[in-house]
C-alpha cells in the first residue's frame, strides 16, 4: 500500500536529484573537453589558436626577359627552386609557431628566405646573361612578406600565452643546447676565397676586389649579429638565422667573382665549396 512521502523526504529526493543532474552536467563538460571541444565562454586565449599566416613573394618568372633556349633548362630549374624555398619557409612558419622572440620570423624565416632567393635569382640572371643581355634588378624581387595570421614579423608576435613575456627570451632559458648562442657568443670563421683564385684579369680586378671586400663585410655583419642575438631562438638559431643566410650570401658573392673572371679568362670552378662558415666557440 503506497503512502505519500513526508515533506522532509520530498526535500531529500529533490536535493539528490539536483546533485545527480549537476554531476551529469559536469561529466558532459569533461567529456567535451576530452573530445577537444571548447566550452562556450571558456576564456581560451584566441591568440593561441591563431594561424601563423603565409609567406608570399614577388613573382620572378613574369619579370624575366625572353629566355634563350640554351638557358631555359637552368632558368626553369631555378624558378622551381624559388617555389620550393617558399613552400619550405611556409612549413617552417607552421612548425615554429610560438618560438623565439618578437623578431623570430624576420630573423629565422624571412631573412634566410631572402638570401636564398638572392642567390637563386642571381643564378637565373647569370644563365640568361651567357647568351643574351643579363637582366638587372632581380635582387629587388628577393624580399618576401608575411600575410595575416598570428605572427607579426618585426612586431610583437602573436604567441601562445605560455610564451608571452618572451621579449627578453627568458622563456627560452632551457635552450642551452646551442652552446654557440649562450654565454660567450663565439666568432664565425669562413674559408679564405682570395687565396683560392687564379690569376685575375685586369678587366675583372675591380669587380673581384669589390666582392672580396663584400665577403669580409658579410662575416663582420654575421659576427655582430651573433653578439646581438645571444640567448635568442632555439638550439638551431645560429645555424638557421646566421650561418645559413651567411652561406647563401657568400654563394652569390663568389659566383659573381667567378663570373667576372670568366668573362675574359677561364671561369674558376668549385668556389661554392668555400661558402659555408663555422662557429668557433
């Protein structure tokens, strides 16, 4: 025989029911979080979800003159390389989101990309110039830019919240795996080019001397940058942002030296092997 519940029993049932509903709601929230869903008004920092953007570069192919048949294969190969360089830079942009200080993108991605493009467009110009008028001013097409996204080159990067306050790169204190960029900066040394050159024709001497001076300037600038960026970036910062770009600059410079000599004498071969430099701790 059923009887009506006393009032105090009704209140207890209501409380128990409410607690069960609350527990169920909590379970739904936890399940959603585990599933990767973000509850509404959760306070998630939108900056951590921002896209890193994409890198765009001036088109080189459309700025070239008529390409001699003898140069077409080499020009096409280098035009393909320009596209590969952009793709690699965009991949690095994604892979390094949140790394480094406010100038990381400029120093470690856009800067090295520009140097690679300078060397590549110089090879294109040289290839065309062997049998036709050498195109001038292609270097102006080398710099690229970052479009949109969450990283602002040259400004405060949109970094994940955990990397905020990285202006002094204190958040990267654990990156002491790069001995060359922590503590003493060390110095950069490069193979001597002048001693490896053949006899220089008088007609090429001024241009060769100018480029030999430029090689020394490039090393001095790299050493200065080494000092200025102590403590910045990850374990590969020096390779990626200093030694790599320096090598690309030296490749372009020694190629100009070889081309200058080759106009009136045998063109020296293998000077590219003198381009890589090393960090002396």
